[in-house]
């Protein structure tokens, strides 16, 4: 099943609960604009290579469209389309004034030099600069991109439109970014995990947590939960995985990762395990924080964690979701769990528009408040309508977009 089809299933499940008409469903599911561009770039060797870039602008009923830009060799239009719609519902769930978009370039950034990557980025901006901007569509970092890439985007955009730091978010703090943006998604994952544990009546200290993925999101999640006295019993990334029943030394893991180019391979503080073994580990909370589609029909029955926190985008396919529902495994959905990143991006955008910067404490305070209130809305809706947290989150997001669409009028 394609990822866009799975999201359509979740959408229609929520739309059934909201009693939306077929015409409104079709309107909300259809992207406003889909763009594919070619990006010819001269490599350091003098050869010319052509890459394909995408930007899907899904919906702007609630405000400018917002979504990440990913560099990965498997990026294609269907993936970008599904993630753009996901952003529409995500921004609505946390009630920030954005719509949804997503973009990407089919490229392996690890195979390019820094200068080649910069040339790819600037040529992509050349191709689409008239289609995005602070009042239209605001890109942000995603898989394979970084604050430095966002700085290149802003610099290239400024050449066409003048000084406009709000045209992109996730920039370096020294280049019109905000403090706390890099930790925001992971902090949000950790904060929402604690709120769910409390709502389920579980004792937080000693809770056994397994995290698949130890990049930006997974590492900040591990640090936050470690500080809350949870036991991080397993972590993994693309290079290695480690397990320790009494809990891994998270601070040592972070130090090791930072000193080894973000890789866990070679770490000596735990027993090795594979990503597949981590997903089936006996633990209290499982947090997939890497690629999508890692939980599926083939391994859903093997999952032993009673709670799944979706830190990655679309880590659970529709068949696995149905299995978890039957097995009464509580799943907190991605459109709520990883919304900390876009929420912090909103803070950055607001500050860029005002030319005024918040401090780290205010960023964290506002982030915790917005995510906490959003969680309570989703929890109460799930309880009152007797639906899963995923369906409740989609109901909240889709309902808000539908109301904004009707109130604004259909042109």
C-alpha cells in the first residue's frame, strides 16, 4: 500500500466520524499544487548530473503552507504528496495558523561534497522561488537536510525577493534561527510520552523505553526521557543497535554519537541487537523515530510494547495499525507526536516577521503548553467518541481544516 493511500484511509475514518460530504472530502484530499522540477548541477569533477526536485502544496485554508524539505534517493512524488497532506492535519491538530506542504530532492547527500550540495540547493530555489515565501509556503529541515541547507535557501531566496528571513525556518541561530529548534521535535516526543503515561496511570520513573533511530529526534527524545528518570533500554540507528536491561548510559551514548559523526557503530556500552529485534523487544514504550513503514503486517504481532509513540512520519502502516488496535496496544499518532518541530518553526517564523527573538526558556515553555493542550484535546475526543488516538487526532485536524475551508468560501 502506498503511503498516500494509508493516509487517505485514516482521513476517511475521521471524515466518517465528522459526517463530511463526498465533495468536501475530495476537496480536502486534493493538493492545491504539485510541482516537479529538474535540477542540472555541475559536480566538482566537471560532470553535469540532473536531479529531480518536488514541492507539493496541499492546503492553505488555515494559513501559509508549511512543510519540510528532504534529500533522500528514494524521494518521489507519492511520498511527498502523502507527507504534504500529513502536514495539513498536523498543523491543524496543534492549532497553529498554517496549512500543509512538503518537498524533496531525489539525491543521496552523503555522496555529494558540501559545495555540490549547496549548488543543488541553490538551483532548486532558482526553480521554485516564485512558488514559496513567508506568506505562501515556508520550507523547513527534514531528512537529509540541515540548518545550513536552510541558510542557503534563505540566502538564495533573498537574491530574488530581498531580505526575507521568514521564507524558511530551521535556520542556524546565528542566521535568524531560534534557540531550541533543533531539540523541539524530540522534546515534544518526550513530553507527550510522559503525558500519555500519566493518563494511562503508569508510573514514569523506571519506565522501559526502546527508541529506533538516534538522529536528531531520537537523541533528544532519549535525553528528555532519561532526565525524567525513564530507563532507555535500547536504541538503534542505521549502523548499529544496543540493549541493556538495566538501562543504557544515555549521556555516554550522546557523547559517542557526537564524536563519531552521528553513528552508534562501535559503541561498547550495551549488547548488540538489530533494528528488527528492537521493535520486538520486551519494553513499556516503543518509539520508532527513524524511517516510515517500519511497523507492518509482517512484524506487528511480534511487538511486545503496550505503548507505541510515533516519532517518525508514518512508521506504522494501516495493516499494522489494525493489528495494534485489536491487540489493545495504545498508539499515539505521528501527526501529534512529532508536531514539536513545526510548532517551533512557527515560533521562528513569528519572530522573523517581528524581527525579535525569544530566549530558550520561552521557546520551551510555549512548546510544552501548545503540545500539552493539543494532547488533552485529542485525549478527550478519543474518550468521548470511543475512537483511537489516531482517529481522534485526525478528527481534530480534519475538522478544523474543513471548517476553515467552509468559512473562507470555496473559489
